[in-house]
């Protein structure tokens, strides 16, 4: 190496020129052929790039030894990418924390329920499940379960339902029970258990799994509802024929009274086919009367025979609060068509209404007050066909289709088998005012008939009005105002 004083740099020594060797001539007789090129264009490009990289690495290594030579540029970190990475990191952590919190609060299936919801099915029939086989110690001699056997066989099919609204986001405002009906998560309960669940419904099984539930259908008039959870492989209950239940038969109730999950009580059937009005409605349901304890929280639970079959849906809203050891459960024979319609349609179709509110005037009350017995009209819905007749507020309907009517139950029995658009002929009595004479015996009346069509009833609620106060000294029961 030589040093250039003028330019302060080193340069390699230049070799002295020598003789250039001549290429060897090919031997006589041999054909000269060009070498075959087998490398592809991509391989040549790769080889060139590799050589360039090697030269750059050698040059960079040489430059590192001398301070006065320029150094290879270092890669600059893009500041914008740093902030983006931090932002997306926080976003991912937030999504994970939100999902975990939502899962703990709302239960399994909350996201799928929020996106898809639950659509009513095209057709549904209440399935019949197999009776679980247990150890011999859970059976009586005739093959029926003991109380312990009923609990062991059916309690996995009974769930706890917690209702949340906007005022109780972190604690349930109400709680009840439910009966697993299918393996894929259809559950029967009472309508009043879920009616104010504006925020969410949480279902908890016996083993502690929690699920978010959606409402498939609810009918407040019968106090029956169906909800759905996103689950599979559940143990459904077996449903029996409630028409075969006899007075004196031993039964078992399983539910969550006062939040005490999977509680079991036992008793006997005190009566069957009891027509009990659902609270806040005028529709009577056929119920089984029992002496087993039914408390708030039992609503929506199961009443079971000793074969482990569900024969009724318990409800604290049907209890006789003034008396002890009297409870009621809606018979499965009465609940079955309601449940199937709720799953198929989400509501009850084909139900009819007249469009009137009335006071029930029994024969005894009519004799005491000196008025006609029947339905005293309190209000007439202007959007119903009966409003097009000459019926007025204060009139009395005494017969429908030739059948005497004194109560809402009498009316339901008449219109139950009819459909919207069917006509009804009603006999009406109008009390005519007589000036200066308030003696009921001297009141004049006018009788006439009206014909009207039944209207479709798509409402879920039956409005009730406070009873009028009786006058001092009256000892009769003042009739209730009903809507039909």
C-alpha cells in the first residue's frame, strides 16, 4: 500500500504490466462449442444481489476501522408506528377485559344473544325425555322414586333465574326458577319472573354455570313464559300427564325460594282442577292445589310426581296468602298448548276479546242492590265492533249466545272456542231513569239484543281498576271490574 500525501489517503500499489497470455488454440479436429447457460434470470438476479450485499458488508466493516470515513446510515424508528403499537395494545387489553367482565356479569352466550337474538320456531311439540336411571336406594318398592330420588333425578333440570333492570345493573331485582325443557336450552318459567327484566336475564344451573338468556315468548294472562339460553347437552325434565294426578298423591316441589337454590319441599295433592285467577288478570287457570310450601322464588319451578315427572309449574302469585299450607301449580295439561304457541309464534295467536270493561254482578249482589244480574258495563273500547252497537256504559249484559253470564270466567268459557270475526248475540238490560223515585223495586228496565264480532286480542296485559269502596254498613262483596 502507498500513501498519498496530497490527498491523505491510502491506495493499493499498482502492479507492473506484464505480458498478456494468449489463449490456447483448440486442437485440430475438435469442434468449438459455446458453453451452455443453465442459470435462470431469477437466479442471476439473486446472485448479483448477494454479491452487492457482500460488497456492502465488506465496505461497512472497513469503514468502521477509520474515523474519517463515512459510516453506514442506521435505521430510523418511525415515531408514528410506536404510538400506533401502544394504542392497539391498550385496545386489545380493553377488549379482553370487557369480554371477561361481560362474561362474568351476563353469563355465557351474551354476545350471541345480543347479535342474533332468539327467533320463534316454525313448529314445536313439548318433548318427552327419558327418566334417569338411579341407584336402587332412590326407588320405592313399586318402582316410584323416593323424595331423595326425585331430587337426584330432576334437580339438574331446575335452574335459578335472575332478572336485572336499569336500576339494578349489578344486583338482581328479582329472582325465580325455571324448568329445562330441551337439551339445547329452552326453559319454562312464570311470566312475572321476567316481565321487568329490561337489562338482562341470567340463568344459573345446579352445577353453577351461568348463561345469558333471551325471551322466546311471554303470556302475562296465563303467567307462562319461555326463555332460551345458548347451551347444549343440558338435562331436560320429563313431563307427565297432570290429568292423572289424584288428591292425596304425594308430590315434590323443587325451586329457589328466597334465593336458596335447588330447594326441595314435599307434600300431598289437596285438590285438582282448581280454577284460580292469575294475579292482575281475569283469566283463570286450571291448577293443582298442594300443601307443600310455595314461596317467592319458587315461581317457575317444578311440581313433580313420584315418578320424577313434571305435572305442574309452581307460582307464588297463585298462593292463598291469607291461609297456611295452600299453594297452587298450573297444570301441565293447561300449560302445554300455551308453551307450544309461545315457542312457535312468540305469543298467543287466535285469542279473542270483546272490548268491554265490566263489573261482575252476581245473583246475590243483584238482589241486594236491586239491579239486574250480569255484567255491568264500565267502559267500551271504541276500536272494537261492539262499539258499533247501541250498548252504553251502565247497561247490563245478562246472556251471551243464550248462556247466562255473571263473571269473567263465564265469558271466557263462551269465547274460548271462538275465533276473531265470529259473531256473538248478547241480551242487554238497560235501567231507565225514573224521576223522583229511587226505590229499586220501582225501577223500569228495557231489554234488547245486540250482535257484534269478536276482535283479535294481541295484548299481553289485562288492565285492572281499583274496586269501588262500599258504602258504610254494606256487608256484601263489591264486584270487581273486569276487562274482556
